C-alpha cells in the first residue's frame, strides 16, 4: 500500500485533474463507536462544514472531523492524508480517471441508504464491474433560460414547449412578430471568446451526449461518429434565425446576451444556473425558468436539464467497519435532515437527492424538479473532449464559416475529424 501511494504521489504532478480515493484503515472512535473524517474539496464551504459537523455531534454523539484542502491542493493533500494511520473516511473521487486509479480502494455504495436517497444516477461513478465508487453531492446545470413574462406577453406559455418542434413553433411566432412585440425569440449567439464556449462546449454537448449514451462512453473515445450533428444543426439554425442579430455578424462578437435578456429584448437565452444572481437583478423568480435544450432527438420529451459535477463522495473501503458505517450514516443525515439539506442548499446550491431543500436559485430548483419527475438528466459529455481548447477552436471556425454561407459539412468535419486529430495529439 505504501509503495502504491508513493507511485500515485509521483503521478499527481502529471495528472492535474485526478481526484484521489481510498486508503489505509482509519482509527475508530473510543468505545468501539465509529467516527467520520471528511476531507473537504471546497475551501469556500469550510466554515459551514465545521458548523454542521458540530451540529451532528450534538445530535448523535458521533465525532465528525472536517479537514479542508487548500485551493488547488486537493490531490496532494489527499495522497498525503491517506498514508496516515487515521485516513479520511469520506472524500472526493470526481471523474472516471480517478475511478480507474482508485476504484479498488473505494467502498461499494450500491446498497447503501444514502445511495437510495438519490433522485438521479447521472452523477454516479461506477467501476468496470458496475459497482458504485462515488456519488455526486452537488451540481451545476444549464439549458435554455426563459423569460415567462415575455413569453406570455407573446401569447405562449412554457407548458407548450415539450420538444424541438414546439420550441420552433413558439420561437418562429415570436420572431415573426418581433417588431410589434418589442422583443425577439433568442438572444444573440456571439462567437467571440466571451460567448462561443456556450455553443462549442455546452450546445455541442447535445450530440456528444446522445452519442455517449449509444456507445456507453466511460473514457474519451479515440474517434466519434457525429451521429446527431443534424440535430445540432437544427438548434443552431433556430438560435441564429429567430433573433435580432444577423447570422453573418456573429463571428465578430461584441454582443452581450446577458444584457439583452436582462433588458427584455429576448425570451430565450442559453446559459446556466450561474447566471441566476445577475438575471435576478432584473427579473423575479416567478418570471424566469429553464427548459431543456431540444434538438429534435427522438424521445427528447423525457429529458431534463444539462447537469454535471466533479463533486462526488467516496467512502474509504479500508476504514474500520464502525467508521464506514458512521460515515454512511452521516452522509444519509446530510441529505435527509433539515439541518443538513439547508446547509447543502446554502453552500452548494442543489443536491441530487429526493429530500433536497429548495435553493434560492430557480434554475437549480428546476433541474431538481425535472429529475424528481423522472426526466433523464443530460450529463456533461463534453468533459471527454480531447485537447478541448484546440478542438473547440476548430468547431467555432467551422460554425463561423457556415454562418457566412459555407457548408454544414465543414462543421461535421470539425467535430469528427477534429476529434480524432486532437485525440492523437493528446495521446501521441
């Protein structure tokens, strides 16, 4: 085990995004009762976690130790801590690469009470044998933000929009009457660096996601097929047609889609939950919502929002039985109790659990509502992208060429051939 940890520590310098896993046995509490040692991944949550640990001890008598790694130092801190006699019992294994490295050390969460409290499996990371290595405890989300007040002024409602066909019908009608209404359907889709990531990253996730489901991706594939790029074209054409901004001007950038939405110049704005604070300055919570990104995919009436995270809990398989049970009990309490869910809501926004407390963020709450309704959460397949900046640059260039009158085949080539080229470049 010591030799293994030394090897991992050496590898840490080369793998900047790796999240570590389980380790040596943790000492159990006095009297044979278990205790919890949580190695926290988010420094900004330290004060709240220290407080919740104190609350839990007061309620149950169980000791909860919270140690918070410094910003950007989680891997090295965890590697060091796991080589101690009292190792963390609760920690982060946040991506599939981490599971591959540390999966043998992670307790199988499959039949645990906390796992059964999840309202979606979208943020669950599994080993090759299908057992559960880690589970998400918070996430961010994105989709199409909707101004319900303007939508109703245009004679429509959110309930009308259930797929691409109905989205297009509503958007076409708003665009056709934009001069009379005083607003258009979509905000601008600028393709400069300040905005293009919304489309070469977040929108591109839609065809990548559906392909990843088909082919059951667990790691970055050497090649992609581009099976659903016709659907990507559907939504891009809608964004760039039913808007006040000329398609030919998008490449130059200089647009401010957020300001357009805040100023009531458009009904729809593709972006994420992180926009809530800024948009709520102009519009009330009951005036905004978020809908899925519809592209014309079969069965898309049953999808939810695009949500993802690398904040995933793992439990130390090598801890004592008492400490493992104490940790599992604490995790369940965090996601079911009033005190625990309130803290999670305040610190992390939203959690993927049935008993999640409402956040002040209406977009995160909408993601949770759709998950609770049984809608399939669209996961972040763009996380697999090889040489992500170079690949996206190629996609942006091709989309700009298309907007200027070029061929859609250039976009397909940038997706598919560009992926293979960047994979080779990244993997020699």
